């Protein structure tokens, strides 16, 4: 999470795999903007800030929680709540100083308690940021210390964990454990895919987003570690329902008896389910209207192209297609789906 490079990149938003038209430059030949990590360095971010990030390709936010056993990031609670409200997956990290197991346990306990107080949900990731010079100097001897920290995060807080470090010192991360690795090439391109065997590659530390002040660290993710496995998926403010996942199937109750059907609200976005399965990259016909779910399962907003037709889902929170009357539109969708 170092801040040294000065080049600026802009995230691209995608619908049906096609870049949305916007009034800012899109760098198509860069790695993906999957995850942003934020801290007091970035200040207090609003729901709208995170919505703008989401609309430009971001899936997950990872916010700084603490340092050592004495510092609590003052922006964490605000940024956790607002990123959740914007429909993003939310995780945390803490800056570790430990070079022995006893200190690693103390720091993990402090970070876990602080994360809970800040509202980070059980099942989220709480990563160990191990990049101090003392830790890097230890080489492979840091592996058991980082492994202890990761394990204690799960014991103390119910969080999942991984170690973040620099690519030049990846040997400090536990053997057999996927990590989160920072390495900033001079000219990052989409085909590089550095550290693809790990959870993610932080490839740039001064990325900017249209409509958001400041510069941010950007990570390309290679699996769903930072975007899945959170215990409670939804608390619907309209009906109090909670959606739970087990074995890839979604239920409306914690006892896993009733499968989810229909469109449900989830952290500020909407998702469509059919017999417990999350609909992805497909249409939903509900209330006489058609809705499109993207590759992650979120109902989309904005404009895009599908089978050479342009579609307008608006930006007013209603999500259904608006560029034709319902009757003629439904017939068109059904014909194109054949």
C-alpha cells in the first residue's frame, strides 16, 4: 500500500462485456480495476463515491482497520458502511509490525476487535499487511509469523485472512497460502496478469475515478476470495428478509429450507434469483418488465449493447429496460433469446 507512482489510470465500466460510453478517457489496455483499498489517506468517502467506483468496474473495497495494537483508522467505520450501501463487497486490512508469534496474536486480536466495532461483517477478509522493513528482512522466517496472524484473525473475529506484501518479498508469505501481492510495472497492460497464482495483484497506486476525488490503490483479482463467502448476504430493508448461501444455493432462512426466488435487494444493489440460483448474464422477466443481470449477478443500470441492439436501463433505480414499450420489448427479448 505504498504510494510512489505518478501515472493516472481510469477504470472502465462494462455492461454485457461492452464499455459504457462516458465523458472520460478509458484505458482499455490495463489490468482490471477489481478492488480498491482505502484508508485515512483517502479520507471519508461517500456512498456516491463508491457508487461511482462500482460503475467504473470496481467489485470490492478493502479498508484499513488498524496498525499494531494502538492505532484505529478513523475513516474505517464510515467507509465500510458507505461501501456496503453502494453494493460493493467490503473487506479490511491491518498494518502489522509483528516479527514473532506472540505479537502477531496481539495485533490480530486488536485488529479483529476494531473491525467488529467498525461494522466489518463476519466472513469478510481481514488481511495482514506485512511490508515493514523488519519483516521483509526476515525472509522465509516471517512465514510462521504471518501464518499465526492469519489464523488468529479467524479465531478472534471470524474473518478470513491472507497476507499482503510486496512482490520482491513474497517469500515472507506462508507456503501453500495464496497471497495479495503488490508490484507496480512501469507500463501495466491487460495481458501481464502478474502473480496470477495468488488472490490478487495490486498493480497501481495512483488510479483515479470519474466523480471521485483522490488517487487509489488498484488490484486485479484472480479468484473470489475478496468477493465471496460472507456469511450474511442481505438484510432487506423492505421486508426484513435475510439471504443465506450454502453449497452455491441461496435461501431465505438460516436453516436452509426455503430457496430464494425473484429480485432481492443486496447492499444497495438488486439481484435476481430463480429456485435458489443467482442469475448471471441473463434476463429476468418480472412484473411484466425485463431486467438484465451482469456477470456477477447484479441488475444493471445504464446503457449497453446485446445482440447488436442498444439497451437503456436508465439511472433512476428502476432497472428495467426502457427503450421500447413493454409488449414490443418483451417480444423482442424472447425472439433474441431463441
